[in-house]
């Protein structure tokens, strides 16, 4: 099995995979356009920011698994992978601490205007009176949009600074908010209206695209601090650009709508010139600790793929099986018995959605469970039962969970 790492990554965490016969190839220079040609003969692909298109997936004829070494899979054409039976997995939560730390760094820097003060000192200007004015954080209200792994890490740190936490999440309920000891906001507009500090930690999905809309941003108090260390797609940046000077917003951005696809490249953003706006080049998860944790989780996923039935963090498996019946066959553990059974199912037009096989002690008999979408006819079941090596055939109706 050949493994291609198509991004910069801590490869030491993957060394243990070599005992499983995996050949590791590192090509961090690959891009969206050059990746397809590099996938010939590759069985496992690991990426961080490199986009994996439908063209790339079609080129990887031996591809079995794609691992996003980070949270989310927005850079991978998951539908194309699913259509070819390729697993897609990610590493959620492993960079949560790093992103939460950057979020707090933005909040502190914006409140105390650290970047501007440093710039003036470097320019030879001592402006103590100008930078002695700061509101401070203690007792102020922080609104956290999204209470996944990162949002919860921000919540933990916000409490340490004496901030009053409020939160909204698509899955957050008043009961769960009470357990987390955080004030529950019914809507994002409600959250924004009560946020002296508003920080976004939402994943990019079709449902969250543009969810931090103009109406949400307009609901913010004048002079609020706004931080987006999630994805640019979730926030209306055009509205943000307009509202920064009008509402005196202080903004920290780790993500931008037009990010270069290279680690070093020219860059411009109108947002950076609109007022008190600080930015970083999408480095929220880029601490040594976070990258090590992500690399170890990537290794765990690949090891599980090679040695176990269950694959952790896989994102493209049917939540509800289309199977409606289970055909349970007890048979002798001999060559060709299962093959004969499957051949009968094929002749009768029965599609098998899932199959599992248990071998009993002594390796004399097995029990095979075939989950199928349609009920086999009595003729089909009798034909299977007629094989000398088949001990018993049964059919069970499965609950419809759709």
C-alpha cells in the first residue's frame, strides 16, 4: 500500500505505519492542479489544505482512503469519493487548543491595540497616552458562535479572563447550555446583540454559508470586537467591510475570502484597511503541538483502516442503511459456500447492502448476515438452503429508521 502526503506534515508520527507494509511518499509541493497526476498507484492520500477535486479522485484508481489532516472536509469532493467507494476521514478537535489560543490572542491584542503600539515603537514613537486607553476584558460579554471542540476551548479560556459567556450553536439547546453554564442565545442576531466580543467557530457547510449575515453584524454593539478564526464562507465580509468604520468594530481575521494557494505569495484585502483590523495568514491550527496531535490522529485513522473493521472519523458513510431485511445463513466453514450463496442472491436480483461473517470456535461453522434492500423470494431462500453445506437460512425484517 502506497501513502501519499500531499502537504507539509510531521512525518515522524507516520513512521510506525511502515511495519504494516505502507510505503510513505511526501510531496508537499503538490497543488489542486498537479495532484491528479500524482495519484497513480496511491492507496491512501493525506492532505491538509490541498484541494482534492473530482478529477483527482477519478485519477486515483487504487485510492481507498482520503484523510484530511485537520477539521472539516470542505477541500475534498466528498460526493465524488463516495461515488467511487473511497473513505473520507478527518481529525476533528485536534487543533482546537491552537485555534482557541489564537482567538484569545486576537481579543487581547485588539483590546490593547498591541500591533499598533508595537508599530509606533518600532517607528521611534513613544505614545503612552494614546495606548493607555483600553476597556479591559474582565466582566465583559463574549458571544461564541459554534460550540464544537474549538468553541468549548474558547469558552474555557474566556472564563479564565472573567468574561461573561453567551453562546449559539445549531445543535445547542437551553438544557445543554445550562449544563455548560453558558447563557443561551436563540439566534445569531440575539447572540450578536449581547456580545461585546463576538467570535465565530462554525464549520463551513451549505447550511452555514453566510450565516453570520449583515443582520447579525448590524446587531453588534458599537465598538465590539469580532474574531473569525473559522472559515471566510460563514461570514458576510462585504457587510463586515462596510460596518467596521460605521460601528467602530475591532476585527481579528485568520481567514480571508481570497487566500493564495501557496504558503508565500502576494496578498491584498480591503478589510485590512478599513479600521482597526488585525490579521494572520490562516495559521490558527499551525502550532507544533497541534500539528503533532493531528499527525498522530492521522496515523491512528490509517492504522485502523489497515487492521480494524471500524474506521474512526469517517464522514461519508450512510447514517441510515438502505437495507430492510437481513438474510442470516449458518453454513460450514468451507471454500465456496459463501460464494455459492452470493451467486444465488445475484441470480435473483437481490442487492446486498452490508455483509458480516462470524467464524465459530473450531472454524467448523460460520454465520453470515447479509443486509439487503429487498425481501428475497421463498424460491431464493430454498435454493440457498438446498446447498449441502448450508445449515440454516432465516430472514429478519429490519426496523425502518429513515
